[in-house]
């Protein structure tokens, strides 16, 4: 693993010292050998705070395999009695953090230490701010607000009620839906996703290799996971779906090129993604979206309902004095 090429070339001034760790705790960088412990930690925290588990082991494995991720520099774990009780990762050129504290280890300052470390790491790589998405009303939400974080956007986990399905939407004439079997289709799908998601003014873009780590190079990937809509020779829509350890069909990404919107392509991709997931063992259907996309209404219209609400909070870094 290598450092992101976007890191500043010249060293920045030293940052303020971190607060002391809680008594009995130690800290170190995470390693690939911590993958199972990290998944147990993150999933336990999510279940406690939101009532749902919105990630799987393969998500963490994919994030850790991104070319820009350096576990030795971009992660920290807090251990007590040799067990991982807290963890944090800083990614996306220092702009995004993901952290959690096990429910049984809360109330002792582990979360505050992790937040301080993430803020320091973010500033060290030259980011102007750092943000984290946490369940609304959770201890993490209160902790970050207390540290001066501001509201960024709202995210929702949506699910299809038991027995419901997204109605099929026939494609208009001239359009065709297929699995992304070729490198050309996969690169075109990335371009559609990046262009569509890039319409969010505050989103940090991803290279193909960064995107591929979480999609076509993800552990267990099969061609049906990535489906595309083509108009003639041009790929104009894409949908990435997985079946997770809970037998949940999760639509991770769906995007349509701007010039081809309003023709039912997104609903067709959504119905196709969930149907394919069901054929591969899914018994539930979920996805997530946020307030930047304007897509919540679409998902509600096709019968999905909000299962959990998350908020993305952002802290702007004060300038470093040299």
C-alpha cells in the first residue's frame, strides 16, 4: 500500500499533542490481521446506534485495499486487554473519517481520542476539513457536535417491506441492459458514476482504481453485480449490487447520465439489481442515499421506506501557524 499522491510534498508544522488515552488502553495502527476484529467493532456499534448493520466485512476489506490507503498512517485502533475497542480511518485525501467505539467501551474517552487523532491526521495531509457520517442521535453524533462539527448532509438507509418488490420498468426503445462483462463496460460504468456523483459540489472524485477496489475488484465480485444500460454503443447507466452476509441485496451505486434521465432508467436498474440479488440468495432489499442526490423521492415512490437516518458532520480546520 502506498500514500496518496495528493499528499503535500513539504512537511507541515507539528500538530498539538493528542489527549491521553483512557487508563488501561493502548493504541497502534490497524493491520490486515485486524479485519475481522474491525468488522465486529463497526457492526456492533452500528447495530447499537441505528438498529441496522449497514456494512459487511468485504466493505472494510475493499476500503483497506484502495491504492490511496496506507494502514500504517491512515488508521488507528485502541485496544484494552488486547482487544480492539475503538478504531478510526481517515481517507479521501483527509476529508473523510470513519470511526467507532464498541458499546461496552463507551464513556471513558476512547471516542474523544479517536476523533482528535482523525482531526490531526486530516490536517497533517493538508485537508481543509474532515467529516464523518454517524447515526442521528447517537453518542457519536453528540460527541462530534460537542467538538464543533457542523451539519453537512443527511443520509438514509432504505428498505423494501417484506414481500414487496420494485416494479419492473421497461426500457425505452434503443436501450439495452447487460452485465458489465468487459473492461470497456466497467470503465464506462465508472465514468457514468463519477460524472453523476460529481454533480455534488463537495464530493471528492475517485480514480478508476479507487472505485474498482470497492466494486469490480471487491472480494467475491461476479459480473452480475455490475449492470449497465447502453444506448447504442454508449453506456449511460450503471448499478452495482451485492448480496451481503445477512442475505440482503444492497444496491450500493446507481447512476444515470444526465442526458438520459427522466426515461425510467434508474427504476429499471433498481428493479433489475434487486431481482438479480434475489436470484443469488437475497431475502431482503436495501440501499442508501443522501440529501445531496435528491433521489429520496424516487425510492419512496417505488415502495421503499426509511429504516435508519444518518447525518454527515464536518469540522473545518483552523489554519496551521508556521
